C-alpha cells in the first residue's frame, strides 16, 4: 500500500472542506497564535468584552445622576368653560344677602421655563460612585476568566491534533513494516519457502491498517473543524498547525517547586471582587438610612389672555421662579430598610463562604493536577520504552522467520504487540498533554 503522509491528507481534507479556496485563506498557527486568534474572535470572549463596555455605560448613568438635572418645559391651555364663583351681590349694588356667579380666569394660559434638580447629598448615590471602578475591574477580570477557559480548551484540542500526527506516523510506520514483510514473504514464496496464505494474511493486515488510518485522518480533519469553531474562524478557511510536541517539551521544569498564592488564580481574583461588590451592597442599604439633601429650582414665564393672542396687547406675562432646598429624614420605614440590610449581609456571607470553599477546591485541584501530571509523565516514559521493546521483539522475530527458525504466527503476534504498544504510547502522550494544561491552569500559569 502506498504511504500517504499525514499533512498531505489533512490539507487535502481541509481544502475540500474549504471549497478549494485560494492559498491566501490559509492560516499557519503556532499554539500561541491560535490562542491569540481565539481571544479576538471567540464569541464568548467577544461578549465578555462587550460586558465591559456595557458596564462603562452603566457607570456613566450612575455618574450622571450626581450631576445637575436641567429640563425645559412649556404648555398651552385653553379653558373651554371657566369655573364660576359665588360673590355677594351687594359688591355690585345688588341686594344684600344674595349672590351672583362670576367666572374667574381667562380663556388662554401659557407657561414656559426651566427646572433644576441637584443632589447635594445622597449616601446611596455616593456608594454607587465608589463602586464604579470595582465594577469595571470585575468585568475585566471576568473577561480574563473566560479567556483562560477558552485558552485551556484551545490548547487541548490543538495538542490533540498535534499528537494525532504522531498517531498517523505510527500507522505509517506499521504500514511500512507490513509492506516490507510482504515483500520479503513474496520473495520467500517465489523460492518455495512460504505459502500463498502468508501473503494473503499480510494483505488483510495492510487493508485493516489502511482503513484504520483513513478513520483517524477523518477524525483529525473533523478536529480541525472543531478547533476553527472554538477559535472563531470561518469553517471554510484553511488551518495548518505548525507546533510540534516532544516528550522533553512536556517535562521542561513544569514540576519545579514554586511558591503559590491564591491570587495567582483568576477565578479567585474574580471571587474576591464579588465579595467587595457585596460589601458595597451592604454599604448602600446602610446609607439609605442617612438623610438626603436636594436642591430644586425653576424659572417660568406665564401668560394669560382671553384671546388666542398671547403676545398681543390683551395678554399679560409674568415671571415665576423659586429655589428650594429639601431635606428628607428617614424615620420609620416599617423595617423594610433593615430587612434589605440583613439580606445584603447574608449575601455577603454567602460570597465569603464561597471564597473559602474556592480555596479548598483550588488546593485540591492543584494537588490532584500535580499528581495526575506526574503519573502521566511516568506512564508516557514507560509506554515509550515498551514501544521500543516491542519494536525490537518484532524485528528479532522477523529475522528468525527469514532465517527459517520462526513462523508467520510469531510475526503476527509480535506485530499485534507492537501496534498495541504504539497505541498505548499515543494515548499516554495525549494524557500527558492534557495533564500539563490542567496543571498549568491549576497553578494559575496558563
């Protein structure tokens, strides 16, 4: 069977998925470049960044409430029927003790002017102003937490595809061994030292390996499509991963003793800010019991006339203005304010409890991740040695067969053992990659 290299097949699959787009739509990404692309284009990250902009506008709204509020207004009224008032008739020369009804007012009235409202002191507003910076920092930290989670997933998928190349290489190696074995068996058959059945068995094994490789390549191509979705890349564009993975790169000083504090974890930083925001919540309700002071003022011009001629000689304009300072002193609210303060304190206690629980989870996660990574590295080394040993056994068994002291069954058994050892190494390599990513995340270094 003709050997088909991994990248050729993957790129062919990607070109087919991309509808044969031009070369300029191909992206060659290292892991770092894939992470950076994901941070810019992943939908969850983009929405988290929009949350910051949203909070900025909310902060502007809170700030605006502390500034003077100025408004203008105007109105025009036509009194269809004026109200009559009873007036003693003797005022007009009538009989004493009798009354006449006289309409008071004019048919047309109009007014226009400006109003001013200014908060001089309101504890709740001041608390809102104090919390603005923390709210922005909270949303910024939430972006970092979201980015970290996306980065973690991108790294796992990226390395899974890189390790997939190793799996393809191992399959290619097995196919090459079988093709060489078939060639040698064919020579022995031509010289009367082997049976046609031995060649048929090798053809069956080659067909099985070819089918297995086609399935793996299809999984990898689909993995590329999944990675594109994760980083926010259009599926029709081509993606080539350029990083390589070695046993040594997985071990580079990763388990060296380092000082750790909870502040290195972004989720812990986010939880601390949540506590601080709940403290502001308690403060806000407490300050609602403090008196508030408001300044209100207005300046209006009013016009009156019995004709629709408010600017003529029959109209009368007069200015009206006032300035008011209003003090509001909360005395009794039926216990509602105290209940709100108590609720805020309970929520604060809950977030503090969650923070303490997070510390325990982080300690557990760090220890478990370290143990898992150490075990994964050990298993990877063991499986690599076992694979080398299985390959040596296969080569020795093949030589015995060629010398006439072995059998085809021994070669088949050695071949199965070699393939099993290779598969185990592939699995161990991927497990080590995942364990490394999880460990870096656990110690706040990813």
